């Protein structure tokens, strides 16, 4: 094996290792972005999604994550209903029925 061949093989190996490292870094960044997005949706679903059906159609989330977001949204909808019954009106529309339908769809 000549010196040039050895150097060429080493460059190819180093390039492959570099590509693997870059791919791992990209995957890690995607996981972090997904985690932040999920946490934001979990805290305030109506700020991330327009309707509960949008949660169902989000392919980046697992079924469990979708269920947790919808349960959080159901709690938010309940608080809106309580506020409306106490005379506070003019906020977001209550989507309780749509949320329940989506939760049922996830169960089956």
C-alpha cells in the first residue's frame, strides 16, 4: 500500500466519522426542539394548535404525547367553562366537545 492510498483511506474514514457526528448532533437538536415544542403545547395547547384535531394530525408526536396534550387542553377548557359560568365571557371558544372526540379517537 502506498502512502497516498493510506492517506486517501484515512481521509475517507475521517469524513465518515465526521458525517456520523454531524448526524448525531442533528438528531439531538431535533429531539431538543421536539421536547421544547411538546412542553409548550402541554402547558398551553391552544397557543400551539388551532383545534384539537390539529393535535391528532401532528405526526411528530406519539399517541401518548397527543393524549397528554389533549388532557391538558381539556383542563383548560374546563376552567374556561367555570369562568363563563361565573360571568367572565369574551375569551377563547370552548372546544370541550372536540377535545373529547379527539381523546376518544386516540383510544381506538
